[in-house]
């Protein structure tokens, strides 16, 4: 009698070979994903104890940041993470700096020399980049090139991703992979995975013609503070973080996320306001949650 192995052996190997050949792209993607997981876990584990159980201020460049008093809410229990041009803000000293877009680094004149100097002052430099991109710096428009990172050794930490925007939306990632459509996604994910107690997004307006320092944000000036198509992608990306946060809560994490003085980010996370912002924008105190109510122990009322 012919055995199962004798009957199906050749056919099994033939089919296996065809499966591998026809799914080589998927298998290569899986290989990249695993590599990213391992690299990112190493990065997160390096600083988890520094962030765990603390409040985190993630500082963007929207004008609403001008209605936030950093001295009022600062304490030893607060970790400050800034993105892009906020590395030059003299109102606070950053603990972590994040960037993921070479265009913004170049536009703000954030050179390797600048970052190395900040690193020597105690700022942890963290860059997000696509693991598949190895473009030389002269041809690198959005992606941070290897040679730029090499200039920062050993003062740089790299957080990797493999996927693009459509892949994020279609596959609804809830792990350690993400496409950064704003540098703010990077410290937010990092803080979540490090087990921060509360995370406050400050200056993430996602709309408007100008940055907080008055420099032009969009090519054309109008009277509207409406979000661009790029802003809408960023907001969608922030909403996807909620899925990741919910996933982590099943593992025992309990981070809370707040939008401080939200403009086009209303309703994405928990909204809180400073009295200065309400006053500057003629918004009544009633019916809104005040940031000071979350810092009763630290703030003189």
C-alpha cells in the first residue's frame, strides 16, 4: 500500500515552493516587521523606567502653546518631550526631542551639530524613520538618511516603522509599528508603551496659517483655521492611537491622554483648557474642563 508520505511528498513540496514564491512580498514584510519589533522594544526598554508612572508633556508648535504656562505646571514628575522646532524653545528644557521628517529638520536648521550639542546638555535625541529607506542625504526629502543618523552617534535613538499611511488604516496596527504623519505620533506612542501616567498634547492645533513663533505654516494665507488634507491625515492617525491605547489597557497599562487647548483636535482625546486660552479666545469658563483641575497639588489657585 502506498503511504501518505509517498503519495503526497512531492506534491507537498511543490505546493510549498509555490506558496513561498507567490507570497515572497508578504514574507519579506513579516521579516521587516519582526526586525522593527525587536529594535523598538530595545529602545522602549532603555527608557521605560524614566517615563513610567509620570506625567508627560508632548509639545508641538501650534499657536495654542502660547496660552500654556510651563512654569506653572512644571515639576520633577513631569517629562517634557518636544518635536521639531521646539528644540529651540527657551521657555523649557526638553528631556526628549523627537523628529521623523527630514524636511522639517532642514527647514528649522536642526543640524546634526545642533542635536549633538543638545544631547550633551542632557536632551535624549529620538528619531523615527522607515526601516526600508536608505536614501543618501542629498536625495532624502522626507526620510531621515543613514548618514545623518551616523553623525549623531552615539547620541541618537532610532524608532523604526515599516508601513505607510494606507497600511496603518487598512490593517489597524495595534503593535509597535506606525507611520508618522506628525512627529507628535512618535512621543505619544513611546509614552504609552513606557507606561506614562498622563500624557498631555500641547500645541497640536492641526490647522492654521502660522506656527506659535509666527513663522508661516502654509503657502497661502487665509482667515480660516481649517485643517489641510495633511492635517486630516494626522488627526486620523491620532484617532488610531486610541486603538493602541485600548490594546495596552488590556495588558494592564493605564495611561490617560489629554489634548490641551485643542483646536482641530477636539473630541479625539480628553479635552482640557488653560484659563489663559479661554480668556484669549473669549470662551466662557463654564462647561469646559480646566487643566488646573488636574494639577491641584502643584498649582496655586
